[in-house]
C-alpha cells in the first residue's frame, strides 16, 4: 500500500523530528518534507504535493488559523490537521471553519496522531479525545459573535477609541459604546483591558 504523504509545519525542531520518527515508523504514512515557518509552508507544499499537512497554530511569522485558510484556498483537496497546544473551544471552531479536517493536541497519544492522518486522508473529520469531549461539553453554551461584533473587537484590540471606531464603522459613538458594552457582557470581561486579553487568548480576532 502506498503511504500517505505528510508535511509537518511546526517551528519546534524537536517536535518536528519526533513527529517525523513517529510517522515514518508507522505502516500507513511518511513525512515527505517539513517547514518551520509559515513563509516556507506554501513552497514546501507545492514542492512535495502531500496528502495531509500537520499544522501548528502558533508559528513565529504567521497565524496557523490564517495559514490554514490560505492553504485550503490554494490546495482545496489537501487535508489539514491542526497539531497544537491550544485547546480553546473558539480556536477549534475557527480552525475547522478555516478548512482543517482534524484537530489534535500535542500531548495526544501517538496512536491518535497517526489515526488523525489516516482519518482525514479518508475524507472524515477527526478530533482527538480531549477535544472531542470538550466540544461536546461546550457546544450548547458557546457564545458566538456577529460579524459586526468581531469587526468592533478587532478595532478595540488594535487600540482605536470609540470615536475612531465610529468613523471607521460608519456608526454613531453611542452605538459603538453600546456594542462595546455588549461585548464586555458576552465575554464576561470587567473592562477593556480584560476584553483585549480574552480576545487574544481565544484568538477571536
């Protein structure tokens, strides 16, 4: 049986080498190339033409969330598995929405990593056990932000004042103030500093 061709994108060389050894010793897959930065990822994928990409979300020069979306737009048939230390509900949802077919925590059992590759290669979704449990537990209670709220939150994180946000979003200052209060309430933040902290931790923007 021809092995599944895998590209690993991760900036930690020890992690990459560990994954290479694990995958190459499996019966079903083999690493055809690796990339340590987001800027190298697309060139490596083009050169190698893999079946599956293991993608770290936290890269030094790029957001894995954005890179996932870009990879899927350029290589729509390519399967992507997020392999990361992030286990936040909103991050998982955004990664899957951006085209990932699988999500695995880095401390997952080795068998789960191999199973994730095999599963997405066969056109099925895969969540490691820890993420699957978390998603089922929080699925009914997760707060969703509207596009308008997400846009406002991004401007708040970027440091814009209410009048500046009002001008950019073509809204009245009072309307912006009302949106801001709603965001504080939705995300359980006491003030703007906490709101920004939550937005960054959960990768909401």
